[in-house]
C-alpha cells in the first residue's frame, strides 16, 4: 500500500451522493490515518460535511463558475502538490480543474453508463447483487488499497449543540422525543408519492401510533403545502430550515419516510432508519437503503427503472410504479420499524 500524505477528493453534488461519499472517505481515513484528506464540492452542499472527523478541509466552488474560474482553481490546487487526487464525479467541471493540475497521481471514477443504459432501455440487469453507490465509489480505491478493506456505512457527524438547537425548535411545537419525519418532496415530480396517501399515513402515525409528525422539504416542494392543508396536525417546517438544520432535526427522530432523495440517505447516515418509497429509480441507479432496520417499498413493474434520477416523464397513462404503492404498504412497514 502506498504512503500518502495528502489526498484531494472531488464530488460536487448532490445531497445523496455527498452523503454516500462519506463511506469511501472513512475508508481513506482508516487506511491513511495521518494523511490530510480534503474535499472539493459545490458551496451549496459543503455544509453536509462540516465537522466530519475524516475531512480536513472543504474547498468550495460555485455552480456558476466559468471556465477561467475553474482553470484558476486548478492552478491553485496544483500549488498544494497533492500526492493523490480522486475524482469521484467525472464531469466537465472536474475535467477542467484536473487539466491544470500536474504532478499529482489521479484516479478517475468510472460511471456504469453502459450497464445503466441496458437496464433502463432493455431491462437487462448486469449489476452484481451487492451493488450500491458506496460499493461503486470503493472500486476507485481498489487501485491503491487492493481490496483490503470493508465498506463502511455512510456517516454524518452532528454536534450535540446542533441537536440541542433542533430540540429547542421542536419544543416550540410541543414535540417530545417521539416523532416521525416525513420528506415527501423530490427534485423530480416523478419520484414523489401521492399527497393523499401521505396524508393517510400521517393520520395513522398520529392517531394510532401516537407519534408526532414533522414534515421537511425545500421551498419549491408544493406537495408539502398540499399535505399541510389536509393534515392540520402535521408540523410543516418545509422551507424553514437550512440543510444542516434539517439533518440535525432528522437525527432526533425515530423514523424518516419519503422518496429516493438525498435527505433520506442523510437520515440513515445519522443512524435513523427510513421507509424509502422508490418508483422510477432503483438501487442500481444509486438509491436503496443501508441500515438493517430500514426498508424500501417498490413495485415490480416491467417499465422500471425508467431513468437514472427519475427525471424522465412517464409515458403511461398513469405512473403505476408510484400509484400502486398503497398507504397500507407504508403503514405496515413503518409500524413494524417503530415497534421494534
């Protein structure tokens, strides 16, 4: 195994991918405990990794940086003379930066584009049974570690002070230690479940299981407004918290329910199990759960997965992969997890 003093890892987005990046980062820290491990990412996601013990420095860049700005970033990074640079994104942005870095050993992440194309277009699954995004990231590390490691779980480190702030906020709404987090929104509407069924699940959790329900999401998650109008008892905090504050609040909850989105991965990374409602995407596209207590709910329909991230509109008269998932499906799984 090589002796490395300085390592730089590229991953610019998004929430779920940054969360899953924490697995190979832990492996690097375990294998090179005295090395400096820096990360370069977009400024909008940098807060996810703040305080993580396996990261020394976070280099932030803007999504709007032009070629000349990325070129300058590359030149500045070159001056640091990193022993190893690992590009775990492999996009135009990273290629521009890497073009202007000389002298460092480089490892480039290879995306399984052909396998994913075959799965989406021909429904031919050539992925191994143990496939996960964490596993895929670790394939890059094999070049320096020779498979001498175990793949760790994703891990986000939340400070006690952050949890205290979250509990103070929850106290204002009369929430004690027992509550469930609902994250109904997603970057693409095809990945969102029906608001009516979320409402039915929320009613059951509140009235039958006696848990409070807190709803999180972004400013543009209109489904949260729809659910809030139907369920007056749900505590609607969507659009009111930062990304870091949302993760801290999730870390105080008993369970998180939602679609295949970044905050669901963040929930597992702080040790809170999830019920993931998966429609147009699949484990082979980077989704899926990690914790033993977590569960994925999905329908075995011939047309899924239909895209890598759920962006493609459904060509059918209705979106069966989501619509065939009933509220009772989610309730049964959630009840089982909460009663363990």
